C-alpha cells in the first residue's frame, strides 16, 4: 500500500514538473496535472493540500526537476571552487544554444510569482539559492579567501546574469565572459587584492574584489575605469 501511495505521489510530481515547465506555474491547471498523472483531482488533493504546495514540492524534490533545469550544486562534491564554477558555467554554456532551454526552474518560478514573497514556492526558491550561495562561501572560506560571503554573493549575480543573457540571446559567449569574471573574482579573493570602483558621483570606493574593468555611467556617457 505504501508503495502505491509513493508511486501515485511520484506520478503527480512528474506530471506537475512537466506542466510547470511547459506552461508555467500560473498557467498550469490542477485538472491538467491530475490528468497527466492519471489520477483524479481528489487523489491529487489527498497528496497535496493545494496547487501552491505542489509547486513548492516540485522545486524541493530536485530529482524530478534536474532533467529540466540547471541543478547548480546539488552534488557539488569535494572539488575546488574553481572546479565547481567550471562545472556550473559549462552547464550554462552547453544549454545556451538550445532554443528550448528555459534556464533555472527556481529563478523562473520566483519571477512568475513576483509580488508573492510568502508563497511556498518562492520560499523554496529562496532556500535553494541560499544553499548555493552558502556552498560558494564555504569553498571560498576553505581557501582563505577574503570576505568570502560577499564574494559568494557576487558569484550568484554573475551566474544569474549569464543565464538571463543566454536566454535572451541564445549566445553562450555571455556565459563564457561571466565565467572568466567569476574566476578573476575568486583569484582576487584568494590574494586579498583590493579594487577601486568609480561611483556615479565621481567618488572612489575601495573594496575587496577582482581587478577588472568597470563601465561606469556618468551623465550621458560611459567612462571606463580600471580597477586596481
């Protein structure tokens, strides 16, 4: 009996994952998910109290979504931070030229549910992103990086930016560039170098970070300022 219950729940989850990817979490219907799983709505609601709970569960149970979205670091292993980043960006680069690729399920769902910060699916996405960021931070701390938490946050921004531009342009070169910036950031964090960023008001702010070139908008033009 327990096996049948587990199998039914799994079928519902698989159907939900397919429909959420194809139609989005808002457009997908409980009727359609139940039909795809070969169960009644009553059976679906026996396993999940609401559609919102089903959305959250589909994000939390990564075994059912890793074939449909980037699974950044679920099985990160014991490699270096550089190896981890190489794996993450290789995944993005590989998928970027696929016109049917839809990016990260967590980010996509959070965008669809923007304005609903208390939604269980948004909470699941936030939990996952925090986990990824924490793994980056732990890896950076392990190599004695300066300000590991801040560097980890910047790595998350680079990854999300790469995914966004790859989805818009279907051009893996955006991920290639982001990967190089990420590795520069890690190298700088390891050496504890400081960068100087020219702010919009013309002042200069020194902070930990990679020695790279920043484009800074001043007035109507763009001035390129080399950090370091």
